[in-house]
C-alpha cells in the first residue's frame, strides 16, 4: 500500500469537521480561519519509540498519548484546542497499525473538538510529531509567578511512573497507573478555567522538580514545597509501599498542571475542583529566593534531583 493510499484510506477519515477549516487534508496547505479577537497558540511535541513509549505499546495507545501530550501544552497555556497536524514516520506501512493509531488520535481529538488538518507521512523509525493549534484570550505563561503566590497541582503525581514500572503491552486489565501512563488526560478544561485565576502555569511532563524549576527561572523567583502536601494516589502509595514521593517528583509524564495563584484568588479553587471533578492541591508557595526548597514532614530541608532531561547522562 502506498503512502497516498494510506492517507486517503485512513488519515482523512475523521468524522469531525470544523467550520473554521476552509481546506483540510488533501491540498498543499490547510486553509484556516482564526477568530478575530483571539491569539493563536501553537505547540509541537515529538514521540519516539523506546524513548517516549515502550516499543510494544499498542498503536491505539500511541495515537492517544501522542495527541494527549500536545493538548496538555495547550491546556497549560489556557488555550482552546482547534487543529492538529501530524507527522508520521514508520518503518513500514502496516495497515492495521495505522488504523488503530488513528482511532487513538481521533477518539481524543473528537472529545476536544480538534480536527486533523494535514501532515506528512514518511518511512523511518517509528516517530510521531503532532503540532497543536489553539485559541487563547489571556495566555497563561511560565513567567507570571509572583512572590507569595500559592502553588497548586492538579490530580495526583507519580501514577505515570508507577504505570511505567508495571507496564503491560495489552490494553486490557490495565490498572489506574498503567492507564495514566498510556493515556494521560490533558487538563484542557482546567487550563481554560484558570486563565483569570492563575498567574503562571506549566504542564508536568518532566517531573515537578524540573517543571516548577522552569516557572521559577522564567519568573525569576524561588519556591518552597511541602512534601506532605504532594498529592499521591492510593494506587501509587500501594505500589511503592508508602509515600515514596521521589519518583513522583522526578519521572514526569503525568501531564497534570502546576500553576500559581495569588492568595486573594485561592478561595475560588475549591468550587472549581468540585465543578471539574479534578483534585487540586496547594503544595507550597513562591518565594523571593533563587531556588526551590523541599520541606519534609519533620520540617527538614530535602535535596531532590531534577527530572528527566534529554541528552543528559
Ligand atoms: P505535499 O507533497 O504537497 O507535501 P503530501 O503528498 O505529503 O503533500 O500530502 C498530501 C496531503 O495529505 C496534504 O494535504 C497533507 O497535509 C496530507 N497528509 C499527508 N500525511 C499526513 C498525515 N500523516 N496526517 C495528516 N495529513 C497528512
Ligand atoms: Mg505540496
């Protein structure tokens, strides 16, 4: 089957079609209408086999996760997702694989009203790049944190590393942690809801230590984090036999949001948590220093290693 057959047969089969897409897949360029009053937010992430997902991950889960990590960047910016382009390199044109992969992409895309508008298909090591486009009124940036702002995280940290360590290729009978590793849920609604509340935001892809570090650096601030307040799920604590928070703070892949909130707005978060059905935990605050301090249950300062960084030993 040729590249063109594949494109025609599967890539252009998404049932969702948005009114702002004047020309989608099939021409040299996609032609799009951007709302007059909004800004365009654009982000791209690449997933490589054996680096970002185990080689035996199912095609459906690879498709789902490839889109999820990109929607997560839009969420962290407070943008409403609209369109994606997809670059797909694969060793051979395996029809069943591409069908399942696209089902994973389209299931999540349809949920957030996102249309696949173009891309590129080549032969090579399995590598997926998705560029996500969204609309934003007031972007949430990493640079906006102010001294004394409270630091919040959504959901639970570390389920993903526990899922990675218990990984099974099959998608049946996966526990909570494995599912969170294979199919992280981008916090799109949360990102949109906090655009008028949060002063800064980032999604946790490389671990809290590393990602909060980016916020501090960009905002030229420091932070103090209380380890007893880090949200760890029952499943995580069961797997690691206690509150072993280190992996939860450094592995990443959780795609939860970490955001800062001025004290006078923090009362809004309880209702928001209830409304969205997402756990929101205050884990510390922004300081005037130039480092992140971690405080354990006994009040002692703890040193933690940074999260996952590419090209580092
Ligand atoms: P060109 O050679 O002009 O770049 P292609 O033959 O690569 O065009 O692609 C034809 C059409 O199919 C284009 O509209 C392109 O955006 C779309 N397309 C190709 N590969 C993909 C893909 N992996 N996902 C989505 N659209 C794709
Ligand atoms: Mg062309």
